C-alpha cells in the first residue's frame, strides 16, 4: 500500500509541475492547496530536496520548484525515495533483498515467483509514468498505465502463469 508520505510527495510534486514556468510555490500555499499538513510537508520536501527532486529558493518570492523537468521525474523514483523498494516481499526486492525467514527454497516458492512478476509490472508502470504524463495526460506510457485492470495486458497473464509453472489460458 502506498504510504501517506508518498501520496503527499506525489501530490506536492504534481502541484509543482503545474506551476507556471517553474515559478516557486510557497510552502504555505502548497500545503493549503493540496491539503497536506505543513509540518509533514516540510519534512517531505527536505527529503525530496536531498534527492534532487525539488529546489528551494529563499526570499520574499521564494518557495519550492522542481529541480528537474517534469518529464524526467517518474512516480517510481518518488515512491522509492519516500517509501523504499517497490517489492511487496523482501525476497524479490532489487534494492533491499532479504531472504524470507519462513522460506525453505526460494527457487521453488510460488509466492516469490508471483511477487517478482508483480514487482516487475509495478515498476514498469511507475517508472514509465512521469509528472509530465499526469499533468498532460496524453502520453502512451500514461495511457498504458491507466488501462483498466480487466483489459488484457500482453504478457502479464503469461508471466504469472510461467512464474507458477503452468501454461496461460488460451
């Protein structure tokens, strides 16, 4: 599940992406418009600044703005910065791998194989969806990410079936 921290980070970044010509947005305005508690937003913005996602500008006309163009910031990057790995279980994480304590044979574990497919599909969608996609809403990657779950996605069912050692339904 996406944490509140990640949700707020994404909301703030989308708002900054919508700012005219990269104009800085004051933290009070950002907190109010996105309904984010100001103190929590300050903590989030410090981390986003440390990760080169936002810049802070001092002074009367200061505030926060994106550190990079919106097309260069993906949802996957933001979620990894704020929540850590995308994997639902540690044994399939690419950045924070940890063997599951209750697993005798990882190579024969059906949960591991399915969760690896889930991780890959989640990463594929989040890493293909940029801030520019969500504020513009007309890129192929964004359209693919928004495709309803009941719409067949080439390869996904086959990948899960393969991970489970069976054949996909024809």
